């Protein structure tokens, strides 16, 4: 089926244009107002019709559907239409499966693939096109009532729009992306949902700034402080980073640990155990004046990793205590502040966490628990809103395996296809 649109100052005018172009052999899919009448502006209406490409205006009258002016838009028809389209999609899938089985029904052990007849290749190509058109028609039934756009979402965009929205992406950010895409995307790329998806992949990659992992030099040490709410996995992440820098890089770097989390005895003991296992230097800090002394004690290290007390994002007292330590730093070391947050909470909670820890002058963000969620749009929205780069992802509890150096391709794959440990 070929999808055509016709516009006019009134629905009747648009309908007459459709009738003049395709006759009565068309299916009325949708009538919509795309521009309201305003000062200096005429109203604009659009009619969407579907035409069987094999039909012509001269087809016998008996084969014709009801005249266009007597048809209701598909969206107002019964639910049976949606059921029939779904059934058609399943039938297409079954036909394609049978075709595949017929081609490969010979002895599989020979591993010899016979060349496919041209007729079968043509049939598969047509099935692929038909399948995509069925998908577009299915998407027409999806009704997003209030997108912040000045136009309706085209059917070929509906699949990617729904996927991103259901992933937890903020709707305002998604509508902005959609607006820019509709404005700038080449018309040739709108031919089917797959080209649209590829286009969106490139947009999403550009949305995710990442901080490339830089290495220490003889004159410049790397000092990294992890901050964030309670229970997000800061201590485990410190251990993963320590193991990475000590054993998994091309060079084995000297790593030291500083613990500010004296509120939790268990956290201190946990890091002490990691330090003993990896033979790392470790210092504890109770009061801010001790902070610089701890850093100086680990001056021989290439990396100094600082674990901080976890707190509610709304516990200003504990966040202030961390700020006092940073402010009391009298060494020449620059401290990279990494805000650690779980990927399993909604965007609004991520944004509230960021806003409260922002007073610590956050440099990068690290997201944990990627293996515990199916939606990753919240991460895209937070990065899009804050413009802060991502440095690392934590994808499980194993030390040091479950640590991923941030890259945009990995996050885009998670958003579109879900987290897949086998692709790490």
C-alpha cells in the first residue's frame, strides 16, 4: 500500500485533491488539522490516504471501496482493523519463515548454500517492503495526544518515538529531538522505519558526551573523588577502578585509597579488605583538616581514589562535609569529582540528585546498576540537560570485571536493544 497526503484550507478541499489524484480507490486513513487559523495565517488541513499500488482509476466499479467522502478515518473504525493488521503481520512473518525453510530444507551438514532463484529473491524483497508498510499502518493507530510539536508525528517515526519515550527519556527532550529531526532529516531517509532508526542512532550518539580515560604522568597524578547518594555502589566502584588501574592497564600503576566514609564502619572495612588484597595504600579522614595530610601521604601513587560518605541528595549536612574537605585541599593535586548515580531511577530523581550534588563542582558522571534496568532514556535526558560527560558505567557487582569505560555506542545499544552482557 502506498501512503499519500493531500492538504487544503478545508477538509473538503483536501478531500477533493485526493479524489482528483487517486479517484475513489483509496482508503481514508486520517484527517487532521496541521495549522490553525490565526492572524495572517490560513488554516491548513491534511488528509492521509492509502492506495493499493496495483489499483488504477480505471478499475471496475465492483472492485472499488466506498467513496472517500463516505469513509471514516481508520482510527475511528473498529478494533477488528487493528487485529487484522496484526494478523497480517504474523502471516507475513510465517510466509517469510516458510520461504527460508524451503531454501534450506536440504541437508544442513553440507553447509553449501544453493543460489536463490530470482523469483524468490523478488518475493523476499516484496515481503520486506510489505512488512515495513504494515508496521507503518500499525503505528498509525498509536495516538500520542499531546506531543509538544507543531505537527503530528509521522507514522515512520512513531516506533522510535514510542521506544525512546518508554525508555524513560524526558518528553520535552524527546519532542525537541523529534522537532529537529522532522526539520532537518533528508526526505530520502524517511522511506522506512529502519532508515529512521539508523538516523536516530546517530542523533543519540551525539547526545552523549563522554570523558576519555586520561592517564597520569610523572608530573601529574590522577586524583578521583566519587560522590553520590547512599547505596549506589561507590565503594564497589572504587574497588573496580583500583583493580583496573593496578592490574588491567598496559602499565601497572600505583594506587592509593582515601576513605571519608567513616559513618559506615562496614564500608571502611570493605575497602580495607580490598586494599590488603591488592596491596594498596589506604588513609582514613575523619575531619576536613586531615584531608590534605591524607593526600600527601599517598604522594607516591599514580592514582588516588577517594571514597566519600553516602547521603540522601537532600542531606545538605553531609554534602557540606564533603565540600569542606575539597575546600581544605592545600595540595597541588586537582581533584576530579565523579557523581555516581544508579541508572534504575527515573529522570526526575536523577536530575534532583544532580542538582543537589552540583555544589561540589561535578566533573563527570558514572552510572551504576545498568544490569538492573530496562530503560536508559533517563541517562540520555540527564546528560542532555546537564551537558556533563560520562566517564564509566558499572554493570554488576563483580570486581573488576563489571566496569565499562564510557562510550556512546554502548549506551545507544542499551537504549534500543536492552543491556546485553555478551556484547561487553
